[in-house]
């Protein structure tokens, strides 16, 4: 992929969920992974990425003060320009963040706060793909055989694995495109499982960028075991 010129780029990092599947007293975004809060690890990558000009951080309204003091200020995250309260669903939270990005922004990168093992390289490749194609997403080829089943639990079809990708974040977009996609979805009362599907339903292409199998989304307690191992390895490098 050819290198594109540097343009103003905002990141919307979404960390507004409650993490109820963890069944822990603390929101999963603030769980320590090898001594550093999960969300701080995520934000540090964006802080260090030269193509990112600002970060809009979307958090649970009840966590605003805690996040500001224990993550943003504690880890000196200067690119975090706004803390924004999340909405009822992830899509609402993303839109709240989009409404706060800098007017100069041409590209917006959207990322899950619970994916702390993203790399600067993947962020940059998603940005470059968005500049060229309008929209992009990190993803990895699926490893397992995938089947679709009917309502009674019987296999209907075995899908062609070579064409299947497990979608991750970051996802990057020209700002005008993602804003139009979110507004259209809101008008239609449509909720998607990610942001690229909002663009797809407008008939626009989305470029797949190779992600990483380490770029896990931490959702359950079992994920924490793998996360600790990844963090220990990364911190020693």
C-alpha cells in the first residue's frame, strides 16, 4: 500500500461498557494487566502513534472522574482531549464521541478500549487504507471451520473459510463518510454490530487490513489469563 500524506486524524476510543460478564467489582476497563490498567495500555499505543493527533475517550458516565484521575492523568496521556459520556448502546457511544472530534479531522479511527494489544503499525495501516478507500477495518482470517445452522440447531451450510475474516478494531474512516453512516443508521433505527456495517449498508466499500491474533478484546475472566501473558511478553521487549 502506498504511503499517504499526513492528515489530521482523531481517534475515538470506546470504553463505556460496564463489563458485566467479568462479574467483578471493578469495570473491566480499569483492571490491571501486569500492573497497568487495561484502558491505559490501549490509550498508550494511540498516544505514541505519530499519525494520531487527538483522542476522544468515551467512558461510562459513572466512571468519568475515576478515569480522568487514574488513567488519563496518572499516565500523562496528553492526546486525550475529551472525555465523553457513553450512550445506551455501543453505537450511541461511538456517535457521542464522533460529535466531539476536531473540526479539522479528515480521518477518524474507532477502537475498542478493551483491545489493549493493538499496535501502532496496524493503526497506521488502517489510516492509510481509509485515506485511499474511504473505510477500513483490522481483521484476521478465521482459523476454524464455520457453519451456519437453522433455528433447531441443525447445520444448514458450511461456509468457505478462505473468504471469512474475524473483524477487529481499529476501524478507520473518512470523517464525512462515518458521520453520514451514523446519521443514516439513527434515522432508520438501525443498530449494527460494528461501525463498518453502517458504511456497508450505504453501498460503500470497506478495505480489510491484516490485524493480529494478539489483538484480543478482553471480555471474560478467561481472556485475562491470555492478556497477562501477552502483557508480560510485551513489557519485556
